[in-house]
C-alpha cells in the first residue's frame, strides 16, 4: 500500500432506518466526494458495539474506506444505533455515551476489571492522540463531525446496494 490513502473519510454518520453506517469520503484519485452506505446487519440491542465496530473496520469490502475513521468513532455510531434499538432518543444515547467516554479523575483504576481498564486505557490513548495531532500532520483531519441525516432525505436511496455514486 502506498503512503497516500485512496480515500479520505470526511464525515461518518448513522442512519436508523434501515440501520446503516454512512460515510462521506473523498476519492483522492478522482478528487470527487462520494457517499458510501454500509448496511448494518445482524445487530441488536444486545450486540457488542466494540466488536461490531472492529468487524466493520476490518471488513475487506469497507476497509480501505474506513482507514481514516477511528474505531472509537465507529463504536460511538454503533452505540447510538443500539440506544435507538433500546428506544432511547438520540440525545439520551449521546449523553450516555458521553458519560461512558469520560474519565473520572477520582476513580480508583486498581479496582476495575480488565475489560473496564482496557476501555479507560483506550479512551486515554484516544484523548492523547487527539491532542497530539497537529494541523500539519499529513493525516490531520480538520473538524471531523458526525452527522445524522434525517430519515426523509434518505428514503430515496437504494439502501442495500453498494453504490458509490458521486454526491
């Protein structure tokens, strides 16, 4: 693989109906902005978001598109989807996610089990990475946002096809 990524992720969002992860990306070869829709299958409110995120990121069909999207961001989208399946509003899911993603400085990390500890460590790594990237890094992505398109706008999409049409 060359040092230059073929695709640069611009925005990543989640659609609840039908459940899918949507990526807006730039095709660096053609300098076009496209949208890729990745249907979420076999995902329920009991699913493990971290595992789902890893599977999507390593899926051979989507791998090269998701290079610029962090695992944590994908986890967040799956978390929102799971919250939606549990009947939470978007605001509730976001708040819950925010709480889970915040490191409590008072917390005694010696008392945590391995899974929780790993989670805190990954949050810290992410915070460190986020703060470390400078504007002139080649892979610095400015102002990454997560958007949630309104269902109405999406009705016209042919969802289950792998279309990478220009937008």
